[in-house]
C-alpha cells in the first residue's frame, strides 16, 4: 500500500479526519469521520480539553479500525487573518547539483523577507524554479546540474495566536504535523486537479461558517472566513414560517429552493413549496453582501464561483447564488469512495498535497488526463 496520510481539519464547528493515500493521482480513502460539534470559548477557539479528548477518541477509533498507524499528518486550519506574500531568493547549490537543501535555503531566506508581525508562516507554495541548465520551470529540478537555484514562492500566513493555539492542542495529543495548510487552499488544490477554471472564487458554505477564496493560476490570492452559515439561514427561515429549527432543516433538505414539485404539495404545517422557497431565499440574501467584494476583484463578472460544502447539496441554491452574484456557478462532487460528502474536499486536498511532497519532494507527479467532475449550474447576469 502507498504511503498513508491522515488529514485533520479543524473547522469553526468540528474536527474532520480522513485517512487515505494517493495512487496514480487518485485519492483512496480508508477512513473518514467528523466529530460532534465542539465547545468554543469566548475568544472563538475550541475549548482545549474537550477538543483534545475528542481528537484522541477519533484517532483511537481509526487506529482500531485500520489496525495500523496513521502515517504523516497534514493539519488544515481556518484562514484566520490569512495573508499571502510572494518572495524570490537565489542560493548557490551544493556540489553544483540541485537538492532539497537548496530549496530549503531559498525558502528560509524568502520567509525572513516576507514575514509579518503577529503572523505565522504555515506553508510555502512554490510558484517556479530557475536553474542554469533548464531555465525556469514549475517542476523542482531535482538532481540537475546548476551553480545556482532561484525559487519564487508564496508564503501563506495566518494569525500567530490562532496557529499557536492549535499547535499546542496537537502537541498535547502527540501529533507533529508533516504539513500545515489553510483549509481553502487544500480545497483549491483538489479542485485544480479536476480541470477547474484557471481563475475561480470558491464558496464553501457549511453549518456554522462560510469560506470565500480566490484562486488564480493555482495560486491562492485571498481567503477569509465569514461568521454565518446554513444554521443562520435556517433559523431565520424557521422564524418566518413559524417552525422549529429541526423542522426547517428537514424541509430544506427535502425541497431546497424548488417552487414546483410537479404535483400539489402541502406540508403538515399547510406550507406550500413556494412558501418554503421564499423563506429560504430571503434568509440566504445575506450572501448578497459578498457581491460587491467579488465585483471589486472582477468587475466584469468573468470569474466563476465553485460552490462546495454542505450548502451545495441544497436543491436549487446554486442557481439562486448565480442570480445573486450575476456569475457562473459551478458545482463539484468528489467521486471518492468513502468520502463523497462535499465537506471532505479540504481533507482530500490535504492528502493530495502531502502525497506529492512525500513521494517526491517539491516535484509534481506526471499530470494525467482527469475526468471533468464539474457541473454547470444555473447562471444569470443582470
């Protein structure tokens, strides 16, 4: 079996865990699970002791199920105060042959130049490599003869306080991460492996949070967390229809934003589909606040939005977002046995990134033709 990797995602509501490996550029899942909702303190961090106990329990269950250790860990964190800064540096190679130490020397110097006070650099995403023999390339020229190596890379940073908090939790549980990433970057990397557009916004809508990000030429340019999600919409719609939150979730799961089921329908509360759809549309209008932000980056509305997360399973919500944003909306479902839930996309991306680094540091696997898993949803322009 190939190198086992365990992807741990700390979300603003729970912990997700996926253990698997990559074979012929496909992710194979051995185990996938999500914890119950975590308790959070007044600072917005998961309560330390209960989070550590939850994580220990999840790891024990997977080890018992697989009867083996869980390999290297990649940890995915929220994009709290995320920033990205590009840097370039050149080093004299060791013995005129390029090795990983040369890359690490360049990255070390880049990080010294681009670091920001109160931020932690959690990952360096190489953009290009330049050496004497091959010139500029996106692939790491491992073993090539060259007196010099130049590296151009993006340094990904998040809040130092946030990073240190989660690092302490991992240390207490006995986990030393092989890689640290922000969740949206892991998602973006997974999407890019399946013929994603060269530039796209990603909108991940989950129960208690939303991530909005921009990727261009496989580089993450910005990402941030929004403090609202599906629960906020369901609570508002439930109040309008005078039904409980649990009942509103059930109605949304059954009918989504559809207004016509093809047959007369009345719920036990004497609600028609148009009533349910209208209440949900009104409750999801808070996403309209994102339109000005997207338009500022792309005023011509040419960059599409890839819609993922639990929210992407709500019938007709994608087409409604298309009308709100006046943009093309693309949906994506991971066809990975054991982790078909859209919420696992970040963990799958984490496994993919770590696998490439682990098997052949800094050198991408040979690209192979991938099936197109994107579906074009309803799209409208003003």
